[in-house]
C-alpha cells in the first residue's frame, strides 16, 4: 500500500507550495483503486462456483488473473452475499490461479 505524502513546511513560499502540490498529487494517486490491491495466490477453481476471499474490506472494482496453471477461462457468475469480503468465481476447467483484486 502506498502511504500519503506528508509535506514539510520550510518557510520558503515556493518550496512550501511545491510540497502542497505533491501532497495533493499523492492523495489522488492513493485514491486510485488500482493501487489499492491485494494479491491472492494459489486459488483452486473448478467448473462449479467457488467463493474466494479478497481481504479488501470493500467491494472490488475488478480483478486480474496474473498466473494460471492450465488453459481455462475464469469468470464471476454471480454476486456474493458478502461482496466486501468474498467474490464468486468459476472456471471452464480445473485450474489454480493467482489473482489481483483492486
């Protein structure tokens, strides 16, 4: 996780303004959901619906499969009952995947 920039006031007007601009930029970057992500490794999926924990403590905006050990399509067939904690995933054939949730 990226931490927010904390400006140092120097009593130099130009430097102080630059630090304030950097603080504003850091807030915008941190609020970008893609940087607030979780990697979940070794998720075993099958042709039936699997519940996968993502630990974001919010509903994910999306997810990427970044590694898989077989040729399979993966999709989200339905919303889960607790989307802030888990999502439902299903695969076209048995596969183990690593997923980035954001």
